[in-house]
C-alpha cells in the first residue's frame, strides 16, 4: 500500500512537472513572438530614419538654392547700384549757372566749393 501511495504521488509530481514544462514552452513561444515584433519595429524605425535622412538632404538642397539665389541678388544689386564716381563727375561737369537741381553724393548734398 505504501508503494501504491508512492506511485500515486510520483505520477502527480510528474503531471505537475509536465504542466510546468508546458507553461515554460508557452512562455518561450511568447518571448519569441515578442522578439519578432521587436525586429519588425526595428525595421520600421530604420525606414523612418531613412526618410528623415532624405528630408534632411532635401532641406540642405533648398538651403543651397536659397544661398545661390541670395548670391545672385547680391550681384544684381551691386551691378545696378549707382556708381558714385559717375555722380561726382556729372556734378563737376555741370555749368556754373544757377540750378534748382540738388545732387546728392553718398547720401549727402554735394558741397559747393568757392
């Protein structure tokens, strides 16, 4: 009878161990699923990173174009600004008569020398 009780307890322990083993396998399967999901997320993050890099490159291109336009505007402004030496020579060539025209040189009225 004692051996029958021992055999019964052994079967119960084996059943419990098998139940624990099944649960461990379920946990292992869940961990593998989580690992797969993390890999999928990592791939998506890499895709987002690539898109952000593309946007950064495009913004850099726009910045370069803005600088190019700015340089061209500076050149146009320099070429279209009045030549102050020309204004001065035109004032020097004017006759000594009375004139109501006011000529400015560098933002100030030209001084009349006596």
